[in-house]
C-alpha cells in the first residue's frame, strides 16, 4: 500500500505536465481576443493574455517574455484592422507560428476624412480603418466563428468542440443584443449621442442607432488644438446632450473642461478597448457595463 501511495506521488507531476501539454496554447494580443479564445476553446486551450486585464492594446508592445510565450503557442490572435502595428515583426521573428487577424473578414468602418478628429498614425491618417470592430455584438459573433476555424485548423481533433462552443457563444451574444436593444430603446432618439474622449464607439453606434461626437481621435493621447476643442464645444451645445462620457483608464481632464463650459455632466466611464478589470473584464461584461452607463446617463429620470 505504501509503495502504491509513493508511486502515485512520484507520477502525479508527470500526469499534471501531460495534461497541461495536451492543451492548445494560444497567445492573444488583445484582451478581448483572449476572452474569445477562452470562450470558444474552453478546457482544450491555454490562453496567454499578453496585454493583460486592464491593459491598453493601443500602447502594447511585445516584450521578450511575450515572444517566448508566442514561440510556444500554436497560434497568435490579433484584433487586426491595423491595430497592432508590430505584426510584421512578429511574423518575421516567429515564422512558424500562424498570426490570425480576427477582425480581417469583419466589415470595416472608416474614419471620415472630413471629421474634425483624425486617426492616429498607426491606423492610417485621415480616412483609415476604424479598428474597434469588437464594439459590434454581431461582429463578435462572426469573430467566434473565425476563432473556431483557427483553433480547429491547429487542433483538428477538437474541431467539433470548438464549433459547438462558438455556436453556443453566438446564442449568448444574440441574447445580449436583445437585452442591449431593449435597454437602449429607453434613450430618446434626440438624445442618442455619445460624446466621448476616444473615437472608439463607431461600430456600437452603428449597431444601435447612436451618433458619436469624439473629443479626441482614435488615439486617447492625441492632443487637440484650441480650434478643435472650440468646435467640439459647439457640437456638444448643439447636440443638447445631458452628459458626456470619459473612458475607463483615461484622463478625463479635457472632458471635465467641456462639461463645465457646456453645462453638461460627466457620466460613468465607458470601456473602449476591452481593458476593463474585475467584473468588467471580457466582452459581455464590457457591453453590459457600457449599456448600463449610457442608459443611466441619457434616459430621462
């Protein structure tokens, strides 16, 4: 009996290592791509969330430790649409690891050439792609299929499981959209305007019938000229909105100034880049948080 007990103790680390090794390793360059990989992959995958909970994918640059994780992965998931300006370097450094740009086949929105606030350089100046496709719930349903296909190619034995999980998750997202539509329908049509510090909500606005008035461009750190701010103040006044929305994790200083000048109030911060933390981490919590924040601020009391 003692020998069998000792043998079990000695073999346990081996079995634990084997179980871990059997998981498909996936590296994600965006917090929401990590969440998506886990939703679709389930227990068959080990996900490396390289940006991390609360991190900002706009400012992420892979470190040597990240490259080591990517080198041991079966595939790398990126948001795509020019968000990750370093992807070519990763492909050159790790030619044997497929890089999947999850948003590549999802219909794009553009940053208008005539808008006051243009895009930051890595997204293409004046009329470039808006990379924030993940704010569309329908887009995330399509993305689940993209990730299921990528995982199945890397792990054919798990194909049925990946596609079944993607379908189940798509059903959850359909329910989420129904709930979001019902809540946002409470906002009067003339109040369906999002004044934000980051032009990240175009896909959300398109899906739910809102207009976005952005104080800054696609880059949260973009400086705005006095002329730009004056035009924004005029737009806010003309819009008649009761509240403007800071962004989670960003400096609300510019919006505080606009709120004082226009007589509006600062609403609850919105999560723009999947960089929520705690209960706000992940796609569904992000949408739920943003919808609740918008309705609390814009539905007449």
